[in-house]
């Protein structure tokens, strides 16, 4: 496990046309150095994405008696139960850290997560009695030399 210091973290928000808000958090979980190049080492960034759903009460009532999704994730293959929900507004999740590499330089690594598509099913509920949402996200990773 590499050593790095997180210097900032911002939770992202995705507001949907059904009134739901999804909170997204990007977490830099690990950094692995690869081959050395003239611009510094190749860096493989390990990411984790955490999300929390806050659905309106009328949607929560629709799924309150529905089951939790199956642990084998087979519900993700049943396309008939899913519908795309329009994204009304969004603010990307961002996490930034400083990493001291083997070349002696300190690099600033910035990870921005943008949610681009959201789907919902009302056939299952989460543990908080919200509908189940599945989203496509896109990472943008930027590496630069940290300023002194």
C-alpha cells in the first residue's frame, strides 16, 4: 500500500428528474508506480466510489414492500425492469492527494468522477427503502507536479 496524503475531497451531487438525489464520493484507495518515464513514473490509481440515494417519499412508498436485490446481482441482467432517469443537474465528486514518488518528486493527483447515465428499478429496494439505482460514471485523473 502506498503512502499519500489526501488534501481535499468534495462530495458530488446528481439530481434526477424523479426527484431523487444521489450523493457520490470518490476515494483514492491506492497508488502503484509503474515504469519510469521522462515525466515521472506511470501511476496506477486505485479508486473506490461510494454512493448514497435520497429518494422522495412517494418513491420510497412504492418500493417499501419490495425485496432487496439478489446477492448474485442477477437483477442487473434483467433489462425489462430498468428505466433511464434523466439527470437534471450534477456536481462532480473530486478527491485530490499528494504523493511522494520514488523519483523524489511530489505529485498532485486529482480524481474527478462524473456521472453520465442513471437507471432505476422499482422492483427492488435498498436497505434504506429507496429504489435501486445503477449509474455509469466516468473518471478523469489528472497528475501534475505539486507546487512548493
